[in-house]
C-alpha cells in the first residue's frame, strides 16, 4: 500500500514519518508488524505528534470543518493541543458548542428513526 494509506491506518501524520517510511510501499505484513511492535519513532509520533487533522479535531472535540473554519491548516503537536485546551480561544469554544449541537441533533434523528422502525415492525391490530 502507499505510505499515505499506511499512515492513515496507523493514525499518524505522514510528513512527520522517517524518509524510509515515505519512500517505499508498505506491505500488509509490515503494517501489522508496525502495529504489533511499533518502533520508537512511531511511539513518539503517537505520543507527541504532530497529529493528522482528524486526530487534532477529535482531541479538541470539534469537527474537521471547524478546524478549517478556524484556519488551522497544519498538523498540531500534543503541546499545541494542550495549550489550546488549557486556554481555549473564542473560535474553539464556538466550534465545540456547534459540534455538540450537531451531535445532539444526530442522536435525535437516530432515536426518531429507531422509533419509526420499531413502530413499523409492530403487527397490525386485527379488530
């Protein structure tokens, strides 16, 4: 597989990986080996970053779109994420509220759909 695919599967930021990781395709066996016994560089990336956008958004409790709206284009390290969480800027508070509202709405829709499925599966009453 391509290094980008392997990096995505490992949840790491490709440009932060060693050149030898980026230079050649990675086999499924190599990917499993990296998962089972990660080398020090992989453990360090997972611990301190930089992290890919999806991981940054998840750690901040916002969406990828929220990162884009805030102008966060680069990957962030654990220290940068911690600093944002310790003293959240206005955009982060606003995006967290927006993300929480979207999550609540999605849960409401899922519940309503489940209720509809349940009620449509009930046998009709024969009078």
